[in-house]
C-alpha cells in the first residue's frame, strides 16, 4: 500500500497530471466553501435564537449569552464542515477524476486495454448514493464524535476510511471489472482497502493538504488496484 502512495506522490509533478491537481485543489476549495455556507445556513435555520438581531450591549445578561451562542455556533459550523468535507469532497471530485486515472495507467501500465467509460448517469447515481450514505452515517455518529474523546477519532477515521476506500476503489475498478468481480475483489481485500481509506480520510482533515488529496488518492488507488489484480491471478 505504501508503495502505491509513493508512486502516486512522485507522479504529482507529471505535467499531464499537474493541471488536474490544481483544478482538483480549486474544486475542493469551492466544495469546502459551499459546504461551510450550507452547514451555516442549516444550523441557523435550526437555531432557537434570532442571530440576525444584534445583542443589547447594555444588558449585562443578554450580551454575554448572545456572544457565547455566536462563538459556539461558529465552532459547530466549523466542526460539521470538517466532519463532512472528506465525504462531500470525495463524492464531487469522483465525477472528474477519470482523466487522472487514465494518465496514471498510461505511464505505469501502458499494456492495459482501454478502460470502460462510465456513463454520466451511472456516475451521478453512484456519487449521490455515496454522498447520502456518508452524510447519514456521520450524522448518526455525531453523538459519539461529541461525547466520547479518543473513541470519536477512531470511529471517524474507521467509518470514513471505509466509505472513502469503497468509493475510490469502485471509481477505479468499475473501469476494468464487471460488478460481480468488483465486489468479490473488494471483499477479499477489505482490510487493506480500509487501511488505505483511513489514511486518506486522515489526510483529508489536514488543512491545505486536503485540497490536493482527491487526485493523489486516485493515483494511489490505481496502483493499489493493479497490485490487487496481480494477486488475483493464480500462480
């Protein structure tokens, strides 16, 4: 797995991949901003206090209370944005990363036949399904994230590692395998894929680095997938 990461990191300087890396970083940044705005809007709609009304500074009770609410509200928006960014970024970027996979295959696996092009409707459905499931599971896990220190980090990276590994694996594998074989290979190598996803989930929570992760993860998954394919060939 780490060899896959090393190969992917070295290829980020490839001129053919560099443009995709920067476009991917821009899209990831826009996704983060849009997610922040959406979470802020959602939490404001649920608020029992009209945050649009300025506090009465002369009131020694209202002013500190409103200030505390504003601070806690801002922290809640940042936390939810941080929690949901890996899943949302993966879902959105998954629609644009086929070209990155092609470039990696052309350089490292030139003997492969042409990959199957995934129809747009199929890709949109897969992204929507992944996004909905990811948001639902992370919201269900929110009480654990909030109330159980240490356990919350383990759960977050395991849960999102599983989801992210599955999405990147399927994005790469669907170009080469039919559905039955895709699922069979994924089940046989579930532990390795989970470790891959957990590391990618961690990188997606590191500021600045997370903007470049989608293209890097795609390249790494191409290498990991090809390694799994070689293991599937009977000796």
